[in-house]
C-alpha cells in the first residue's frame, strides 16, 4: 500500500533517489582504472519497489504477447546462453541446407 501510494502520487522519498557509487574490480591490473566498473548501492526499499514494478511490467508484456522470440535478456528461462545455443542451431541448419551465411 505504501508503494502504491508513492506511485499514484508520483512521489519518491528523496533518500531513495541517492546512491553510493563504488568501483568494483573486474579483471586485469588493479592499478588500471579501466579494470573497474561502477556499482550503484541504493536503498533496499527502493530496490524492492523497482522489483515489484519490473515484475508487473514483464507480466503485462508476457500476457499481451509484446515480447518477440528474439527477446532473451531480463526474462526468466531466456538466458544469453540459450540465445547463443539458438543462433548456433540456426546457423547449423543454414549450413546443412547449403545456404550462404554473410
């Protein structure tokens, strides 16, 4: 009910709008700033609200068939690995039928 009230009134508490940005090491030399990525640490309550909104948007898209078969990111059971396997399968089919791939 709190989240719904904030959403309906187009209000977001100011504390929820702020984040601590901290560098997180990826790989390579630790002395190279290019080997870090920024991570935004935001309010847990705000993240919870974002998650609820995201789930509702995804559900709406699924129920109304607004995602194409080419959409893989951010959908449960539609990973990047699955996408790579599907494209590999498509390429294999093309090669077996003698089609040219550009």
